C-alpha cells in the first residue's frame, strides 16, 4: 500500500476529548475518526487491525467447534420484554419505533436471539450440544463515552452461546471457551488475569472475567500469593466468629457535640472517653450510609448500609449487589421524608424493616453478633457506646458493599490481597436455564421427556481489543503494534528526493511483498524525511525499512519499532533479515 494513495491523515496534536493513550494515538495515527460522543468511524488502517483481531477470534472459535451466524442489530421488543431486559437495561438501551409504531431496540447483546434461533430449529437432545457465535456491532448508551473505542456506545463484540441438555455438557463447553479465550489473549500478547466475577444482570452461576492489566482500566481486581483472583465485585468478606455477649457492658448514650464524621467522632471519643487498652479507631465505629435505589420500572426504595467506620462504600460493589436497581444519592428531599433520621448521627435504632422508618437495613459481614460499636444515637450531637449487634440491634441481612483493601485476607485463605487495575475484555458465564426457561427452549431427552436446555454465554470485546493492545503497547512516539495484529508487517520509508531512491524502493517493496509480507510504502516525494519518520513511529508497524543515502553502498536501515534498535543491512540480505 502506497501512502500517496492511502486514505490517511495523521495529526500532530491530541484530540481535545481524549483521556487515554489508545484514544489519542488511534485518532492521531488515522485509525479511527470521531462521529459523535462514543461513536467512531473505522478508517482503512483501523479496519486492517480489526480484521486481524477478528481472524484470531474466528480461528479459536472454530477450534472448539463454534459456528458463526449473524443477527441483525435492529431487534424487536418482545423477546427482551419476555426476559425483562427491556426494562432491566434501563437508560443504557437504545429504544426506537418503526413507522408503524412498533417498539424496537438496538441490540446490546443477543442472548434472546440465539435462544429463539435454537428453539426454532432444534427439538431433540440429538441436535445438541451446539456452539454458535457472531461478531456483531452492539449498542449501549453508556454514560461516560470518553475513552475512544475503549468505551464506546457502538462497539463490536464476539458473543457465543453453548446449548446443552446436561449440566455436565455446560461445564465442558465452559471450559472449552475458557481455553479458547486463553489462546486468544495469549496470541494478542496481553498481560491479563482471569478473575472470579459477579454475574450481574446476566444471571447464571459460574462467571469469570478476562481482565487486561492496565493502569487505565476501569475495573479493580484482586490477587493473592496463593493464586486467588477476583473482580472486587465478587470478593467476599471473611466474617469474624460470633462473640458471646452475655458479659458485655450495657449500651450507653453519650454527648458527642460536633461529631458528624468518623474522624471527629474518633477524636472526641479518645479525648472524652479514652480506652484503657488502646485508642479508639474508625474500625470501632459503625457507619450507617443511606442511598436510594431506583428500579427499572421507575420505583424507588431507600436502603441503609451499616459498615465499619474505617471503610467506605464501594459504588461498584454496591451496584453489583442491588442490580438491576441503580444507586442514587439520598438527598435532602429524602431526608425530609424521614424526620427520624438525624443526619450525621444515624444509628440502627431507626433502621430496619420493623423500625419507625421501615428503611431496609443491611450490614457488612464484619458486623457479627456480639460485636460492639460506637454509632449514632439518632439524636444530634449524641452517640451510643457499646452497642452490641444481636443484642441491641439487628439488621435485615448482610451486604458486600464495603471497599476491599490492600492486605485484606483472600476469601479462600490464600494470603493477603493485592489490588490491581484492569480492563474487562472477556467475560464467560454459565447462564444455566434462565433464558431458556423464559423463552421456552426445550428439547426431548433420550427418554422422550421435554427438558429445558442449559446455556453458556461468552463475550470478547473485539473492537475494544484493538484499543487494549494500544494501551499496553505504545511509547512517547506512537503505537507499537505486535506482529499478530499490525496493519502491515513492514513500513518502507524513502528518506530523500532523488528519483533513483524511489525507483529502487519500488523494486525492494515488490521483493518484500513477494515473500508474503504486507508492506506500507511511504512514497510521498514532497514530504520531508522527518515527517515520514514521525508518521512511521506514530503508525507503529513492527519493522521500519529506511531507504536513503546508504543505498549507494547497497545498504538500507532496518529499525525494530518496539526496541528502537537500528541495523544496517545489505540489500541482498534484506528479505532474509525481515524474517520472511
């Protein structure tokens, strides 16, 4: 491909809305162009990379017996209403009407379509197992589309589904997909972690995420020396053993003026009510946090969360626990509706299903029976000391909403947790029979009895993978593509204006291409060598061949884009040096 003919314009400046390296570089290097917030056009260079990612995915799906189909992006309302996801998706779902007023949607994912397709065509256990997949554009009206194709509202995903009669068959399909994903991620050159995950709105049992390790990742995950890995949403707390409270001191209310925060409360407690054994800390206090839950049908519910005062509520962990509801702030108007709530001094006394407020009250697993706390006395400037769980108050249940910290014990006992950042690029679920039951997917088993099919769902962000590669493979000059997905194998640059250089370059390019390598050839005669070099580094092809003054001596320069190492190579040895 000659750059004089390539549909390409590189940019020297970063786009104003770019927040992550992949967004900056893919736009600057001419791989993508913004159309609207979170929506991008793929240009020739970008499509070449995308096609190579898709090819890797297709090869590995074929290796486990997957068969490719393609559903429309525009879908009818009815199947999604049957599974309740028409409302569960909330504002993230693109809804529209056709000219006859029928409700339609742009597909956010296609479980329903796959289920109905198999239901339409298969009726016997003899037809199963089956694995179907597609590589298709998805649409989700994300609230934060400011990371280029890393987090867009229109994106390309591979989603596959397994269909089996037995749970054992589902497990086999799940493990086959897991192995295929490992090969895909290995071939793409990712540093990644496979973590336990929360199934969320997808439902099902087993669930694992494939996270590409990245400082710019939107997910926090944990790992332990013993091999435990999990998304923070899936981490469970090791609860202390219950404590015998028979001989514990009675609860007592104390004046604690101007102590609406944990820090001010702890400082006052140490000054006015010092302990004999050690100072009070935030871990001795019980913080009661109020939020408002908004459900997909528009209804709302207040929720109170009790947790040790030295920890904050993790929004993502909370969201995972209350899904499909969305979490909103408990604002002043909400406080006005519940006058029993003393802001800054809220205690368990006015919380719970049987309290005056009737606000559901869930506590952290660390709040076990017999544990003693300082907490709000439901009166301004007052706290209650020695309030004992199980004796003086009860909750309506537990909730895993507190932040996970570096050094917390792994749930499986494999050591202290380490926190890391990653971006989700793959997710595999054992869906089970949720969608099959709702959509009536049954087949006759070997005894002639109708049984519900069990399903697995497996997704890979294909367009996101392009951005993820760049996030992990770039430098101050531009993109550094791994060979597996690079748009071209070799970038030939003519450094000079002498026509003889271009004549020689034409032949050199032809010789390289004859070996099967793909070449991008910068044949622009009126562009300076400096600009050509900058473009080559920005575009990021793995190997750069410079044809310049050395040609008179039968020598060209070969530069490894990743290492920056430059080598003078005799023209006669060039093809061999390129590893064709």
